[in-house]
């Protein structure tokens, strides 16, 4: 069972955030542990198996999205330095559920929620 999925929507352009780089970390007492990294697909989704059962532990996690790199690659003019360079979503996973963490993003704003 895959415990976590992510999906990026580019709200400035009204389409999936295809080609956005991201990293997934678990937060432990010693610091952040990199679990996965990748690039969103044509639908703006992260890969299957982002957090497989064998890697899952209840606790604190972070998804870090490379927002400025994505918008630059899309040809969007950004401030120098960009207002949003990386977006870090910090969240807690617990219990026996699947978690979907979407990111809705534009060059100057973002939002997220626990999806289904």
C-alpha cells in the first residue's frame, strides 16, 4: 500500500504543475531524512509509491517543492529573488490511512489541504 501521494496544480496558468521537482523528508530527532525525490508527471502528480508501506512510520514529514525553478522553466517572469523559491509543506501522518497532499500554486501564493 502506498501511504502518500501528491498532486500539483498551477493555478496561475490553470493547468497541472507538470515537471515540478520535489523532495519528501521524514523529520526525526537527528534531522530530516530524505525518503524520495522526483518530478511531477504530465498530470502534475508525483510517482506511484512515493511513500511505500515499508518506509512508512507515523510522524512528521515534509514535502519540498521547487516552485521558482518550475515557473522559470514555464517562462514566467519572477522577481529577483523570487517571492516563492521552494514551498515546504510540513505535516503529520498517523494511523492506518492513505494521505493525499495537493499543492495549488502560483508565483506569489500557494495553498494545500488533505485530499482524498
